[in-house]
C-alpha cells in the first residue's frame, strides 16, 4: 500500500495546524521524562506484529523450525536465559549513557530523536533492507528517493516526481532538477561532493582526448559546447585551461546532447570509453603528464578555516592533497573573510590554478556561523567573466534544516517574525543557487544515526561518481541509489526513518521550521542572559563570542548598559509572541547573538582586588575545568550529579586569524596575545520546550549552574 502511494505521487500531507501552537511538538518526541511511552510502546508493538504477519503469510505452507517442542527443550531455554541475562546487563550499562534527551543537555548537536523517525527506523529494521541495490530494498529505495526529494525541495532545488517504470511517463520538467540521497553522515556527503566536483573539473579534458583517440567516438569531432563567454566551440579545439573551465551545466548536458544528436554513439559506450581517459582511472600524475602539460599548478579547493575535519580528509582520500586546500581565514567574526576569498580567486584566475570547488559553511559546528554564500555566488559570477569556473558546495550538515524556517505554506516572504537576521535569511534563500549541499538529518532533523545526506542541484552530477553506466530515465525509477556514492551496504531503515519523519513533521514553517524557530528564540534569550551577567557583581566576566549590537557598533558604555537593561525587560522571560509584537525588541533579537542555535562563550575571572586576570592560559584553564565539570566521560557512574551538559573547544591562534584573536584578547581583558589556545564553552539549543515547561522558563537554571560552577572553580583555584 505504501509503495503504491509513493509511486502514484499522492502521499497525504499533514493537515495545516495552527502555526503558533507549541503543543503540537509534544506529539513528536518521547519526552524528557518519557511522557509518551505508553503510546510509543503500542506503536513499536504494532511494527513487530506487522512484521510477524508478513512472515506468516509468505508461503504459509512452508515448514518452520521453532516448534513448541523446540521451545520446551533445555537447550532453547538455556539460550533464552543467557540472552535475557546479557540483555539486562546491557540495559543497565546503557543507563549510564549521556542523557541527551534531558532538558539539561545543551552541549553537543544532540537532543532527543523524534518518534516518527524511531518508528520508521525500527519498523524497517525488522526487514533488514540494504539500499545498495533496489532488488535488496524494493520499498526502502523508494523511501530514500522520496527523502532525497524532500531534502532538495527544503533547500530550494527543483525535483522530479517519483513514479514506477511501467506508469505513463510524465513529460520531463523544463530546466534542471536536483537529486538527493541518504549517506551515513556528513563526512561521506562532503567526500562525495568533492569527488563529484573533481571529476566534473576534468571531464571535458577526458572527453576531448577520448574523441581524439577512440574510433567509436570519432563522430563527436563536431560536438560543440558553449564556453563561459557564451561562444560555441568544438570540444576538440579547446585549449587545456579553457577545457578545465567550461560552464557546469553545459558540461553536464553533454550526454543528453549526444543521445539526441549522435545516435551512432551510445551513452553506455560514451561513459565506458571516456572513463579510460578520466582522472578517476588514471590518477592525477598520469592525467597531468598525458593531457595537462601546459598546466603547471595542482588543482585546489577553497574552504574556510572553520571547516569540518572531513574536508582535509576528503582532499587526502581523493588525491587532491590536504596542502591544496586553500584556506580562507575568518574575519573579525567567525564567518569567512570575503576579501581574503577574493584574493584566492584572483590568484587562481591569474596563475591558471584549476579550482575544483569553493565551500561555504551554513552553520559552523563550533561558532554557529553562517558564511556569506550570497557574496560567494556573486564572486563566482565575477570570475566566470575572467574565465574561471568552479562548483560551489554548501556544507550545511548542521544548518541544513534551518531553511525550513523560511518555507511558508502560503508563499510569504516576510521574515520579520522569524528570530533570524535578514542576512541569515538571504543565505538560506541563496542555497538554491549552489551546486551541491551536505545536510545531516541526524543533526537538526532529529532522526537516529546514521542519516547524513547529499543533494545535487543538477541530478546529472551523480553520474560523475557512478561506477556503473547509468540507464537513461526520463522521470522514471532509478534501478538503485547505491551506485552513486561512496557507501556499499547501507541501511534501508535510515531512509525509512527520514521518510516518516518528513511525512509527520513537514519541512516548512509548520514542522521543522516551528521547532527550529522556537530553538532559535531560546538560543537568543540564553545569549541575552549571558550578556546581562555584566550587570551583576560576579567574581568573573562572561565573554559571548558575538558582542551585543551596541558594543559591536562602538557605542558608549552608557548605551551598552542601556541595551542590556532593555534585554532584561523586553526579551528575557518575555513570551515569543509578545516579543514578535514588540517591534524594537524583535528587531534587536533578530540581529543579536549567533546565526543559529549554537551559543559560544567564555569566562574570565577577577583577581582578589577586582581586576581582571590577564593571563590567557589561566583563563583557558578556567573554561576547560568548567567543561570537565559539566560533561561526561567513559566509566562515569554518577551522571545524575552533573547539573548541566555543555561541550567545549578552543580558539587556536594557528587556526584563527590575528585580527579575530586580537579582538577576542582585548574583549577578555587579556595581555598581549600568546601562542596559547583559548578554551571556550558551547551550548547548543535543540529543545523547543525550554521556555515553555510546566515550571516556566528553564534558562535561569542554566545560568545559575554556570555561575555557581564558575565561582566554585575560581574559589578553589584562583583565590
């Protein structure tokens, strides 16, 4: 039934619910105290019963083994006893796990997983489908394709409806359509994105030499392609630099052009023959020696210094080399410095350095920063006129679900009621113009591991990483999703998990957008409370990563204090709807703090005489000790005594630019900058209920715990 529904493209969408009703989210999670356990248990039992029914109905006349006689045997009973004993031991051990479901867990990018995703995972797990091939996953392959479409559409890419191959073929939608699939995590998605971009960069060079050397492709000697200047040129006439910088979509359209205009060349033969000349087959050394003798520079990729560690890993695995990642430093904030980015682009254009891709991070996992994707896209347009082409990849592993906040059900483009700045909203809209995007449903999608994801703006990009000649479909059903990525075996349960989560929690303002909007309000209010600690007489100061707007603008101390007092009276403890109705308060909230729901901050202590500590190592040690006391470690048996869960990282002067570090030192009252990493604290807000509990606002509890713990450390170590 579910398969027919999928193939007919008539999946029932949830009925619209009142947007501002926080209560609806209560049905989506098990609850911090397991409040939905009874209902959830019944649903789990239904999954077991449904699976058992299938087992009984499939050739019911076949024999079985587990008879009553077997069950009554001593061996069977002993095995069950062993299983129960070991299982109960495991259950006991698992109770020592970090309680990420708790309202006191505001550290890592982890909270509760939603009920639909658990039910989807558990019910599909019983069938143990392998999405490496459609024949081993006839249902969950379809679910993965639908989940991929959901992700693409949330991010702004167009998609093609899924339909069965024996259905009437729909007309191919005009223009380019996207494609997405589930990966085990964001690391694999980033590797695949760079893999695609690398193969795309060198595809024309490979095809050019295949045409020149292979008789079966001789007819393609007349094949033309449009260059960045809009001129049609024969592929065999392109020089090496121009061949490396042909327009992305023109390159990707070549197989379709050949299929339509060169009937003597089959797509299968094209792919098989061209592959012999590809960098993927030959490797960089042989490829350069054979075909790129006029290009003296190794290919590079551009990433920000706030990159995830998967990027140097990807560069190493793909033979690009970690040293050929051109790192863009951050500016005064932790966003990518656009001026320095342009310097790198100019260097690539002037010195003929092949540029594979440029990466923007839509939600850094330590600083909660959204890079200026809009300006990166504008710079690409500028440098295309100078003959430089490259893909743009958005690493939205953490931030990919946040664009659901700007997806209204009525097409509204008014974002003034959202707790995000106009800048951030523009970056979410700009995602539609990127070439590929990493997104992790197992982060802000609240689904179980493993569930990363990769989306391509142009579905033809997936063929560049396929190790099997793709069958040409026109809106039909792919034979598999497994040939288009790094992984071999992959759980169909993960696809079912993401699929069911999206069916119940829409990827717009009525679903994920509601959850993440409420979380963003909470993060901003927490930031406000941290900033307002400066109004109190504490033995420490708190330094949020992002200054308050008045301080950032260099206003007077009186104006800074007035703004803090405004925060206390008009934002802290005020219901969201009242803030939205209060235009000055809402304007301030939207433009303060970090870009998403990660809040980064540090503490520095006051000496006994009231002066600030100036030693960066002592300040760093203070924050590291705070983290140790408010986090978990293996073999820890007293997790219930940890009153708050945070996480931490460090600002290393070797990784962050001098301008940023100098400014941070100044704000913290530290002496001249030293080569000492500064530890900082991270709080990540993924729980939308924190300000709506039956005991009211919980943020004050977090602040109280932080104040008490920091004060205890100061008294023990620095007084």
